């Protein structure tokens, strides 16, 4: 989508602080981090939300694999981390491109506060 913020980041039209990239996903540091390590993991193919991902596609598995890889690489796998997907306006999704927040490096309480 030509007006999608994340599609523009993937194309290099908008700068980002990349932490990982392969043929399927792109991951970068969040510009408004909520933890010492706060990355966004996004598929290169545009899906407006998790509701638009076909059930037989492995993109969600791949995103989870990348999240585990990054948590180990940045050293917050042992203490734990949060992997979050927001869906829709009421779910807190502000960019209409499927993305996961990977947050680590601090303790999290539930429910968030």
C-alpha cells in the first residue's frame, strides 16, 4: 500500500533503525520505546491486521521465530519478554499493517498499568 507507514519503512522511503531483515520480515527499533529493547517485527507483505492473514500461511510462525532469535541476540530471553499484537482500533492498533511488538529488558506487570 502506497500510504502505509510500515510499507514505506520496508521500501527504505522512511528511515528506521533496523535490527533484522530477511525475505519475509523486517524488524526495527520502536521510535517510542516502552522497554530498553522495543522492536517492531513486520511482514514485508502488507496485511492490514492479523485478521487478514490466511490460516495456512507460515508468516506468524516466522514472526515468532524471529522474536525468539532477537530475544536471544539481545540477551533478554532468560529473564523473559513480551510479544504483543494489537488488532483494530479498540485493540490499540495504530498502524494498519500487521506488526508485533517485542519488548524486553525490564519486568512487566499484568494487567499493564
